[in-house]
C-alpha cells in the first residue's frame, strides 16, 4: 500500500475540487489558495469537529468571533510592531531569499556554515529584518495616522475582550475563550502547498488559569490536543510532541510544546500549546489603561491570570488529515486511491448512483432516494449527492478518492424489490438494504 506524496495530494486537490490555486486564470497569486466544493465541506467539518470538542463538549469555554481589523495600539501592546519580523538573507548565487533560522536550523549552526537549499551556495547577503504584518489604511487619506494592520493572529482579539467575556458570562477561573478566524502574514518564505501561506485560518483557545495552576494545566492541554488528532484518525506514528528549547521560546512564553505531524515533506508544526504567563493581559492593561485583572473570591485578592494557549492552523490540519488518509492499493489488478477520512470529516457521506443512466425509471428512483435522504441527513457533516456522470465502476473509484463513506447503487432489481446496494468505502463490502430502512441504516453508521 502506497501513501501520499505532496505531488499526489496537490493533484488530487485540484482534480477533485478540494483546493485550487488562487486567481489561477491570471497566473495565480503566490501562497494563497481557494477551497473548492469538496474542500469547503471538508474544511467546515474540521472546524466543526474542533468547535464541538473544545466548546460544546466542555463546560468551561466560551466562543468569540473578533474583528480582523483592530486598534493600532493592540499591536504595540502585543509586541508585534516592535518584534514581529523574520531575519532574512539572500543567496548571492541563485538570489533566493531565506529565513536565517531556516538556514541555521534554529540556531544549531552559524550562517557561515549554512548552504543554500536551492543551489548549494555558501555566500549570503547581510541579515536584515522583515516585518510580517500587512498594512492597510482606514479612511480616505493614506497617511500614517490612519494606518492599521490586518491581524497576524487571532489571539489578540481574545485578550482585548477578556473583561467583556468575563463580565457578561460571570465565569470563574479556570475558563477559556475559543475562536476560529482568518489571520494574515506577509511571509517571504512560503511553500509546501497550504502549509505556509499569507492568508490562513486559525483555531485558538486562550485558557485563563490561576498562576499556580499554569504548569499542570499546560501539560493537560498538550495531552488533550494530541488526543483530538488521534481520535479523528491521525496515525500515532505520524504525530509527536516537541518541547521548545529555551532559545526558541517567544519572549512572552514560559514554556511551549508543538504537536508535530510527519508531512510528506518532513516533520513540521501542526499546533502549538504555550504557557504565555500573564504577559498579554498585563501589557494590554498597561497600554489601554483598563483593568484586566480577576478578583479571586476565595483569597479576596485581585490577580492577573496566566494564559495557556492551544493554537492550531485550520489549513495545516486539513492538509495533515488529507495526507494521513490518502492511500493507494491494488484491487483486482487495478489501482484504487482512497481517502480513508474519519466519518465526521468526510466531505460527502452518501453518494446515490444509478446503475443505468439511460433508464429513466432507475434515474428517477435514485434521484428521489437522494432527495429524501438529504432531508434527514442535511446538516453540514452529512452531505448526500447524486451522480450519474460515469460508469458504476468509475463512480465507485471517484467516490473512494474523495472519501465518501457509502455508495448506494440503484439497479433494475431495485424497481422490483425496493432495495438498493450499499457499498462501504474501506471494506468495499456490499449489502442489499430495503429503501424504507435506508435512513435508519445510515444514521446508525454515520
């Protein structure tokens, strides 16, 4: 059985409508991507699974949807204006641009010892900083007084709303605020498909705790987040936890661990879980002049909570699930490509297929079954489709390739016995099920 390469994943995404190059008809806009019909459903299912896990199945987390544009002082307080930049160099031979940390492997070697990943050259330009925030302007005049930024992360929207959420929900520590939203970074070094792009989506939690409980809470969140990926089908051998070394910790962090996935291009970060201490609330309180503390009823003292931050990328998570689910196998001397996605994530749950599309009575019955199932399986993670655009063998292969769980085939016998053939994706086992039992049969298995 063969697994995924990046070329195969990219080809599948384009061919089957998961992900397209942005503005492709104009030659494309680098490192920006559009999600197609199947990709939209898949991405929505990933976000729904995350939200269900961290908000609906817990009683200590509230949701938030903060604006992308924020007051300029936000980014001064957070440190982004002063310190959110990459240190870059150019290779003097091939003129390609790289992050210094990329060439020195996070400081494990000096730049003089580095080689260009493109051409093998050893001569580089002088190091220079490059700010990663996108600038824009509010109002009709483009002057520095109206300059703001597209947010480079969703976290700050949570921090500036800490008091609002606390006062409106009357939460007690520990509690968290969850958010899914777009962020923008003017990345110079991009690549590996959707892994690193300039416009992306984050799934973040800011979990507020007593300072004395922060270390244990941090460890607990690392395990919780690791379990989420495992429960949704990611292979254990393709996941690992990497603790940050002291030299690579962000200035605000006491500790941080990355959940890394073994992508086809190597081990890379899927999600980071950081102990941000009280840095964010302290800094925003200082710059805004507002009280962002918490009154502890037990001790009758006002404290500033510590913050544990599990932060994952939606697009990276989608890519990891695609890569992990992809497999090629030989069935009756023919290659079969399968996306073995978890049932909750598959963009299509049920495909209804007529065996003979030139028989109107078969087509009509198949369409009526599909329409009826849609009414009962109509929420966003139980999509039902009808397809008659190829032979039955090709339709099966197409549905396997996009991860469809069940194929229902309507044939000549269906007109008489009122049954259809139900084929399951992974085992390819087939079973005749009466039409009046279909809804219950599928609900039990989905």
